[in-house]
C-alpha cells in the first residue's frame, strides 16, 4: 500500500496580498479520482511567516458535516503547521470513492494571516466557501463567475495498492479557474476510474518565459515562470498538460518591467521548445494548446496593442500548429473574425466559460486516451 493523491491542487504564494481573519471557518469540496478506505490531508504553510494553527478539522460526506470525522495531527485535534513547512495529518479510516464528493471543514478561533492560497471558479468538482465566524459553516454556492478560494489545503491522499498514472495540468488562470480541469477529471473518472492522479498547478497571471514583475503586489502573486517552476518541481508526472502563453503577450502592455524586457514571438516560441525539452528530460509526455484569441482591458485605447498582440499570437500559433504535441484550442474557440466566441467567453473577453473549458477538454481527451493506450500496450 502507498499514499497517493486522490485530489491535488497546489497552493500558491499570496504573501504579497495576505489574508487576515480574526476567526475562520472554511469549507472545501473535493472530488476524488482514486478510491481508498484510509485518507489523510496534506496541509501547507509553505509561504507563511508565522505558525498556522487550526483548532478543528473535520471530513464528511455532506456539506452539512453530519456524521463528520475528526482529523488530527500527532493524535491531537489542534493542527499546527510551522512556518515555511508542509505537514500530513494522521491517517483516518474514511471511505473515499471515485467521483463522490468529500467535504473538509477547517476552523481557526484566533487571528491569523493566511498566504498559502488556492481557488477555482468551476464548481462541478471543487468548491469552497469562507466565513469570518468560526461557528458558522458557510454554504457552498454554484455561481461560476465568482472566485472560490481556500487556504492551506493542498491534497487529499488515500492509502491504495493502485499504481496510478500522474498527469500534471499547469499554466495560468485558464487552468486555475477549473474550467478545463473539471471536464477532464469528470470524463476520466467515468472512463478510467482509479487510474489517474491529476496534479493541478496553475497560477493566475503566470507566464511561460518570465517571472512575475515585482512592481506591485498583485503582479507579485503571478509566480515564477512556468519554465522555472517545472525545472524546480519535485513532482514527476507521466504527462504534463500546459495551458500557457497568454500572459507573456498581455503583461508587456500593463507592466513597465515586462515592457522593458521586450518579449518577442521568437522568445515565446523558444520558451515552448524549452518546455518540451524539460518534459522530455523528466520523462513526461507534453501536451499544450495554441493561444486562443482575447481582448485587453483597462487601457485608454486598446486597439493598437491588440493589433500587435494578434500579430504575435498568430506567429506563435503558426509555429505551434506544426508540433505533434499541440491541440488547436485557438481554432476551436474563435469566430470568423478571429475573436473569442461569446458562448466560450467568461465575460471579460480573456478567460473561458465552462463551455469554453469543455471545448478545450474535448481536444485534450482523445490525446490523453491515445497516450494511455500506448502506455498500456508497451508494457
């Protein structure tokens, strides 16, 4: 038996924009991909400057936490996570079944700063709610245009004899939003249950080639470049799906630092080549997509910048379409005028709606299934 992640979504560094709560009650819904009768949680304070203490952590099969089970650490109900660290809770006997949601409640009765953060917009498989009152269980809502965030919970692990295939899906907010991820997991939970562990590591604002600019707090949360993250990652997925590149084109028109770096289409193409090389070096099959059309926002006159970006995006996509490890998401989501189709638009002309995420997933699913069959036949 071994411990494997049945749900995994990496927490990321929000120390530039920390959250402060005098009290906290958070509820997180996750949907398992691997079954087991014993479970534990992976909790993080990787980026925190202070010890985190949760007074009560429970797991249940309903959001009302009837018949909930206590989660402990070192057999104590109070769970302490030292600064700059990760812990795993004590194992608990609790049935985890593929596709059946699990609910985790975490309570802190005292003021704390929280900086290890994860979020979603698509609520089909993952959802969360926060309350500033430790004695109030916040209800989960299904509105996909509202961000649902939580702190410190990175993974639900199960004890299993299964040796699953690990798939990392990474990139920017198009991954973190959950629109593509949810459809992929839903599909494979049905067609290939107990076979895949999905490692979600998308960061809103993330770039392929360059680290986050340090000129304002929001930008600082965008993280190190995807290339650096993969080079330093301790994850060893069998396949890496990357949805990335949009912010490399956008940020030079908002960030002085990025504008000075004068990123060119050729540099971004070289970034994709390095992405493929990194994945080959870690023996991970790579899969990515062309860059879908988008519009800019909050610029006095966005048209000149959009014309430049469209030209750059088309140059990059023309190169990408010649690679065997690409699906053509841009073509799938665009209209006759090379704009993002309204039904696939989140509403900001940049991100994707659930329907848009489903379309990208439809392109990825056959590629993943073919690869799984090849792996199976080569054994």
